[in-house]
C-alpha cells in the first residue's frame, strides 16, 4: 500500500512537470498552484502522516 502511494505521488509530479514543460510558463504556474493546493488537503496530509509513521516503524524494525 505504501509503495502505491509513493508511486502515485511520483506519477503526479512527473505528469505536472511534463504538462508544465509543454504548456508554457503560465500553465506551469497554474498546475503548480493546483498541485500545491491538492498536496495540502486534509486527506493528503493524513496519508503523508500515516506513510511517514509507517516508514519510521519499518526503519526501526530493519535496524534491529
């Protein structure tokens, strides 16, 4: 599940970059603004928090 979240975020970032490069600076700024807005929604913040906590837990387990 965590792998899918990371893959999803990477795909969104890549897509935003690609669309921004093709559409020009104005569209890039618009995409960036909307991506930032989406990144800070409650659901995404919750998913980031859960993912961060899970990665810390796994890091400790691997370190043992």
